[in-house]
C-alpha cells in the first residue's frame, strides 16, 4: 500500500527510523500516513510539533488554529517534500492517530513531490476541499475555550511538554495566561514541577 512522509529534508532515497524529544513512540521509527494532506501538515521547521488537526464526521482532515494566524506562522515560506513509499510488511499504529502507521526499519522511497511553500499548498488543498481550515477568528467562544482547555489538559497530563523545553517556551510565550493557570493549578494540587 502507498504511504506518505512529510519532511524538510531534501533528496531522501531511503527513510530511516529516528526518535526525537517530541516523538509519540519510545522506539526509533518512521511515521507514515495513507493521506497526502496529513503528510503535508507534518512538513515542519520548528524544533517542536504543534499540530492541531483532526477529522470531521466524513473523515476529512480539519486543521484548527489555536491562535490567530497560526497556519501562516507555522507553514508560510516553508519548503518541504512529500515522500512516497510502499509498505506491504509489518507495521504498527501505536500512535493511535487515524490514517497513520509506524515502521521500524529502513524504507526505500519511490517518489517525491517538492512543496515550494507548504502554506500555499495547504490553501490549495483547502480550495479543492481536501482540507478544511478552522481559522481562529471564525471559531466560536465555545471552540476557543475547548482549545484553551485542551492546551491546559495537555500541559497537566503529558510528559511530552515536560521533556520538550522548546515547546514549553513556545507555550509560555504564545499562551501566557494558560501557562499561569497551569502553574496555579499545579501549586494548588501540590504537583509542582520544574516547568
């Protein structure tokens, strides 16, 4: 079956398993998706991941901005590559993310699409109805509160934030009120950390 992998690294002929501080797996692996639009969202130049996408009832990809201009902030003028691979053997879905798999061995590349500007490509996908974008300014008060609660919950429950100092600094800068609320809750419950 054909799968895709988004990357900022050019000229790959083989994908190799790797692990970073923001990986969902403890093992070195390669994340792949059966959907090109998801691979596009993973073309990322930041030293942390901030992917806020999900799926609607029809299974379409929906990207939701957590703050005004997030899509442009993360993707404008980013050059990347969508690599195509064929996977017919053993793989896992240990990320529990819809339409994604993980493989643990070197995987040869059989195709590559160059994306000159990821933001422009996402907008093209939006125009074609492949991705739906929920822009921050169009979100209801309830949806903005859901975003806020999601960030606060992740800060409280996820070790990823505790291990990824670059991501934590981004949250402190971009969402200072949420970070202050998190620290207040942490002090109240006695679960103090070095965050």
